[in-house]
C-alpha cells in the first residue's frame, strides 16, 4: 500500500510542522556560534595561523563523509526518528561544549564527531520529510528547508544581541540547552517506528553505474556545486573574521551584513518555484552567480571605503549589497541539483551521491586553500576566492544549461535547497 493510506492527513500535517520546528531549532543551535568564530579561534590559539584553522574546519567534514556511508544502514535498523534523535541531541550537546576547548587538536576531534551527527540528522530528517511529502501529496520540502534558513537568520540576530553582554561560554551554553530541550520535545512528536514502517512504498531497483563509467557531466556538476555553495559558507564563517579583523566591527555590528545575506537566502529559496515558472532554473542560476559576484565585490569595496566616513553607513551599505548577493546565492544549489535530475545515462540518486561525496572532498581542500590565502595575502585579498566562485558557478550553470532541457519546477522541488540529499540505496 502507498503511504497515503497509512496515516491520517491531520497526523501527517502535525509531523510536517514538527519537521519545520526541528530544522529551525537545529539551525538556531548550530549557527549561533558564527559571529563569535574569532573568539573560538583565539581560544584554540590559531589567531595567527588561519591556515591551520581552515584545514581543521575542512577536515572536520570527514565526519560527514563517514556518516554518509553508514546513515542508510542506521536508518534501516533504527528508523528515521531514532537516528534524528541521536543526531540532533548529540550535535547540540557538542555545540555547547565547543567554547570550553582550548586546544585545536581537541577542537578538531570534537567537530569531526559533531559533523558525523549533523550528517546523520540531515539524512534521517530528509528521509522522513519525503515520507510526509508523499502522504500529503504536495511539496513540503521547501517550507521545511526554508525553516533552516529562517533559523540561521534568527540565530544571527539573537547572537548579535547576546554577544554584546554575554561571555562566549554562557552564550553557547544557553543556546545549546534551549535547543536540547526543544529537540527532546519535538522528537517525541515525530513518526513512530510503526508509522514509518507502514509508510514505506516499494521502489524499483536502479542499475548501478561504475564509478569509472560516470559521465563527465557529473564531475562538472560536483565542481560547480562547490563553487555554488562556497560563497554561502564564506559568508557564514570567514566574513565574520573579515568584519572583525579588517573592518574592526563589534560583535553586534558583525551580525548585520550576514543577517541581510541570510534573509535574502530565505526570500530566494521560498521563491524558487515562482522563478522556475518564468525562466529555466539554469538561466536563473547563471544570473544568480554573476549578480551575486558583483554584489559581493561591491559590498566589500563600499563597506571598506565608507568605513572611515561613517561606520554605520558602511555596515548598512554593505548589508544592502550582501542582500542582493544572498538572492543570487539562493538559487545556486537547487539549480545544480535540478540539473543532476536531467542526466539520462545514470540514475539521479547515484548522481547526487557522487556529487555529494566529491563535493565534500573538495570542500576539505577549499577550506585549507582559504586559510592559506588569508595567511599569505591577507584576509581582504582572500575574499577574491568566493567572488570568483560566484562567477564560476554562474558560468557552470550556463555550460550545464546547454546540455539540459528546461528544468521544470517539480524537478527543482524534488531536491531541497539546503541540507544533505537523502540517498536511497536498494
């Protein structure tokens, strides 16, 4: 039987709302630390060695890769709800402990384990969201993943306020405690093991294509995905250092440009279906990359040169340009995932899995490169990396667009804009 005959619509809607709350809470917890990254770096003694900082934050992603290997087996054995519980609670607890760490090796190990639990959570939660979507017979992934972006914006605003009077340890401890309790409550309202088992639908087994026979377009998409995501990651990490070290902003002011970027991401992601009805998604991605690159460059330049005139004016103008950059960035990831669904010679699930694995490995290298650039040429010049990534991702979308038909809205909605892609293994 199909999932639509197993649980009531009312129950399915309640679970959907719980999933929205779960994604919002996880973003609120995990992103609260962003504007206080400079203090974390000082705590572990890397303020004068950003190359090591970039390397250890990149290598922490190995935890996610390990989780991608085992997540499917864990879900089959314990169910999506139990794996989500383990992932959210463990990652949240580690988040509260990070400010207490004073050694970068210990910090690396802690974040490596945390990334493992984050990845488990993302895979299991997305899998349950897909079951609910099938039951409701309408797309709900947009609102669920939009809740993540909303949580990022709220986390930045709250952290900007708390950072002005709370020590780092208390700040992260309070946020982690609130998140832990919220997850305990939300987790009890997710699908039961019995509901989940009865909601599964049979799927046709897919022919596995050898890695050696993977079409070259898949590797192009994987590289393009890195370029598309990189500006977002820089805005949420390295931009904090830039605002403090180059622009000499206070913790509260640091939050403003990133909040503008995050709000734009929310607006853009909730508008992707509307945009896709008016132009091919790859064309929107091309424009997003080019416009985003120009806007980020303008924000950095205007912010820097207006700073001696008026600090608040510099921050406000920079935030305005970063809002435009956020709109451009919001379309990049769904555009690349949508393109993956149009490759005819290999199943989409295998494309996404290979894109995800290669992308994770590339991120490890990219973070090390960013840290090395910051140490050698300075943080200001290192910002050329994400700007070039913007332009590169726009160009990649143009190339990919020549090899794909018009990307329909439904294809876009099948692959959520944020979070790990659930991979089905038969």
